[in-house]
């Protein structure tokens, strides 16, 4: 069996890659234009891999501020580094760190239960921090199911109330543009949201996610013959008369990473913070993330986290942290709860934010062999994940630039670097 294919199948990528028809056309055997390995330098890092990556990461479109680390997962050794400890903006690679915190604090099998409680003349929809609550859902939490249960229990007209006390503080993080909700970048963060806070006519977000969810709930009750006397915010009290459960946290993490879902990342980060401190805020979510990274023994020096999605430029970390986090999840000693991180990483040329990348002649041979989280802001481009090289070695890598000259061009440059790792036999 080809060693590259064997490594992927033996690892966590098995489900995503075995079923992908594109892999049947993936090239087997040695890739062309591979530079031979050379003698190691005094620091022990093979110069063969330097010769491959240095010119690619020196691409003018990446600018003058580029950091990178490549780790041989089996040995844990750093085999390439370029300003490895210098912190740079994470962009959406922040979501990988958020994922670790959420999985650590909540657990991959946990489900989020949204409830309705009743008092005299009122029912209260309680926000539990479920980013997947939908009007109708075939699998997971359903606002319609809640309305059905309440309608069956209601004895007359009711006021609809909604409780958002699980989260506190501002709904937009430091450094966010106030237009993000209207532009469809991210919604105001709330523990109560339905249908991903989307406006019915596009990707823009509703102005007040909790009120919009309560309003939709009132409409559903009205459709079931329950007269609604008003809608108001309140703190829940009373007996639970309806409930609905989400899909497992692991499923959310996979979706969040594959699609780079900003709203899901922020709500889950707040939820981890709420579990840790009692209330979900941007600050408590960041605290949960840092504490998880430290508990895993990862190099957090100079790391700053201010949100869960990476939308703020203030989120910074080193390529050493990113590559080490990926290597930890991919290695034999990975904590059992980390598995959704690698499963959720987009597959080059096949899924999520990498579905339309690695399609050019100089990168397409790496399609299916690179799994990586993307990150893009203006002047920022990041790519971190795993790659199987020509000799079947599993490598983790992190490429980070915060002075790029163009989004498409910088993405293409990082793709070429990852593809070069796939083609490289530099460590033999």
C-alpha cells in the first residue's frame, strides 16, 4: 500500500478521505521536482526542507512578516522554523484553539438542552448557548418541537418571555467592526439564537438574535392556537414544560472548523467561559482557551485571545503554538477528547474552506493529503494543519503572514508551501 495513503487512512482523516471519489485520481509514487535531502545544520534542522520552503515562504505576496513551523508528528521534532516564537494575528486559526477549549470544558459527547419554563400566564424561552437551534430540525434542537410541547401544555393565553442571563457583556468583541452583523460576518453574540440569526432574505444577521428567536417562537405558538399577549425579556423561573437537545458538541466543532463558522465559534467560546466562570463573556471564553492550552503544555508565551472566531486582529499567537497544537491532536498521546479537531479540518481540494483551493497545477497533487484550517483577514493569511509527505511521514505545520499584499495571492502562496511539503522527501 502506498505509504502516503496508508498514513491518512490510519489516522483520524479516515472518514473524510476514504469516501472522497477524488482520491482515486490522486497521483501515487514519487512526486516530480523534489529536492534531495542534505546534511543537517548545527541546529539539527534538515537543510533539505529549508531549501524547499524558504523560497516559497519568501513569496513577495506574503510580505516581510512571515512565520512558520513544521513538526514531525511521530518524533515531535521541529523540522523547519522561521520566526517560530513571534506572535502574529491568528485570523480564523483562532477557531482551532477555541475548539480545544470547548472540547476540554464541555466534552465531545455533551449536548445543549434548550428549555421553556412556565409561570402563571407566561412561558420563558431560556437561552442555553445552542448555536444550532433551528425552526425545524431533522437532527438536533428544534424551536418547533418546543412550540408543540408548550401548545400541548398551555391552558390559555400566555406572554412569551426570553432569558439571556447565561451570557453577559457586549455582543461584539473588541476590535470588531460594528457593521459585522449587517454585513453577515458575525451576529451579536447571544445564548439564544435560532436559524443561525440569519435574515430571511440573505446572509445578514438579525439586530437582536434573542428577541428574534422569541418572536419566532411566539409565531409558532400562534400557529398552534395559543394566544400570545406580549414578548419581553425576563429571568426564567418556574417549571420546565418543554425541552429540546442539540447534536453533540463534537458535531458542532467539526462544522465550525470545516465551514469556519464565526457565529458558532463565538457562542461555543462563551459557553465554555460560562461553564468555567458561571457567565459567558468574551473574557471568560478567552480565559477558558488559555487555561486549556496551558493545561496541555502548549507554548502560550505572548498569546493573546480576545474572541473565539479570530475576527479581531488582537488575537495573536506564534506558529510554534499552532503547529504544536495540531501535532498534539495528531499524535499518539493526544487526549481522547481532541479527535473532532482533526476530523473538522477542511481537506484540500475537497471540503469546507479548502474545497476550491489546491486546484492549480502546482498544488493539485496535494489535494486530499493536506488537512488545514484557513485564516484570512485584510493583510493576514494563515494556514495550519497536517500533511502527509512523499515518504508517508505525518507533519503538522503552521504558516502565518500578517503583511500580505493580496488575499487570493497570499492564499495561493501558502497552498504552494503546503503542497511542497506533500511532495517533499526532505526528512529521509
